[in-house]
C-alpha cells in the first residue's frame, strides 16, 4: 500500500477548482459509476447477467443485458447531484431527462456505457467512454444542446475493465491515467501526462472489411503488410481486440494507429463508431496526449455534429502514422 499517491478525487478537485468545480463533483460521481460497473463486469458469468436481450438499441444493434444495466448504473449515479442539464447515451434513443425531484445544472454527460460489449461474454477487456459538454446556463437540456463539436468538450475519459480497472481522463490539461486499487476502492494516479509514443510499427483494423475500404486505407495497410521489403522498409505488427477502449489504451501506452475507416459495406453508415460518445472523447484524449484523431479528411474534433447517434470514420494514434493516412486521402481525392 502506497500512501501519498494522488487519488482521482484530489486530482479532480485541484484541476477543476474555480470555473468548473461543479464538474469536479460530477466526475467523482462518474468514477463511482465506473467502480460499480467494474465490480459488475468483474463477476463475469457469476453475475447472472451474461447474454443478449430481445431488444435492439436505436442503431439496430442487439442489446446485451450488460449494455442496459451499465447504462442504468451511470444514470443513477449521476442524475441526483445537480450538476447536469441532461444525459445521452448509445443505449437511449433520446436524451435522458433529469427527474423533477433533482436540481439541474449546466453540464451535459454523453456516454457509451459498455464499449466492446461483444467481448463481455468472452472475458475480454471492455470499457466505458464519456464526454462532458456544457450549455450556457443551468436548466433542462434541449436535444440540440448536445450537438456541439468535440472542441467544446470540457472533459472526456474512459474506463477500461481489464486485468486492472483504469480510468483515463482529460479536463483539457493533458491525459492522465488512474488505476483502481481494489482494496482501498481508490483510483490512484499511476500514469500522469501520458504521451502517445511517436515511433510505432503497430496497426489495428478489422481486415475482414478490407474489400469495402477506400483506396487510401487499402494503400496504407498494404504498405504495412509489405514490411521490410516494401516502401516502409520496416515490419509492422497487427492487433484487433474489437473493444475500441482497449485499442486506444494500448495506443496511449505504446503507440500505434487504430482505424475504423469509412467503408462501402452499408452506404447509410459512413463509419462504424459514433461521433458524440466514442470518437469525440477518444479524440480529445489522444490529442491531449500528442497524437492525432482524424476521419481521414478532417480532424475528428472539427466534425460538426448533425445527430446524436451519427457515425464517423475514425483513424487515431501516433501523429506521423495518422498524418500519413490523411496524406493518402488527399492524394486520392
Ligand atoms: P459497442 O460495443 O459500444 O457497440 O462498440 C463496439 C465498437 C468498438 O468498440 C470496436 O472497435 C468495434 O465496435 C468493433 O467492431 P467489429 O465488430 O466490426 O470488429
Ligand atoms: Mn462502443
Ligand atoms: Mn456500447
């Protein structure tokens, strides 16, 4: 046991003192929700909550019991404190109205309660992703209040439920990682000021979609696969976990590039990942860590949102690699 480490509460209180002190209280509630979810997913099959429901979410995806339960966990932990004007999530068609018995504040919380949920029944890392925005004044949020660009995020973070549970957070002043000490119940600052390593030879993409990709992505991946004998003159390694949280976490720790690019599998979907609660928060964390997050044609944080559940292509990670794929898009266009 180490005394004197910075706890998440201390970090948040210090970082949000003044203008955003109410958001500090909200972040502490988010962390409490994350601990509840960590305990729940950590029980595995013993929780009795494995498997799918009969329902689908607004995106037509089959909901798992854990998708719904983790969504409830965040709503219950965060609705009461008076900091929020509203919440929205992957698992709810419309924004959630703060119940009348609670005071309302000016912040907006948007989240993916369980990212990588296809991995939850096979004991592979899953996560929670969240983004905090604000409206001009305290009160009940209108649906349009949520449609702000990623640059307007006041805070963003994710929790990863892996061998250890970690919370990785940015309040606009770097990206910082906290590890849950399961004995004391505290998140301790273990990874201050994370920087995405620059020199990297690792890529992550679901290659089963290769035939649907655009030429610039095909070109980049072909060059990686060609290794030492190709134009890159270096061997590359590939990883695909199918939990964005786990891929982003690996990239923050040891570099690399993650891509869920635009493809023509379903012309109605310009990408797989959702802008407001997957791409934007991850883009803030990666950018604050010195990396780049792009659609291939524009920076994720610049994308003007049109709808709450809109999808975007996502390429993120080490600066030089993401910029290379951006250049391939420019050359192609
Ligand atoms: P979610 O479980 O919240 O729907 O998100 C899953 C996402 C993301 O985490 C992952 O990178 C991607 O879907 C995996 O997609 P494939 O199944 O196409 O590999
Ligand atoms: Mn997700
Ligand atoms: Mn999800």
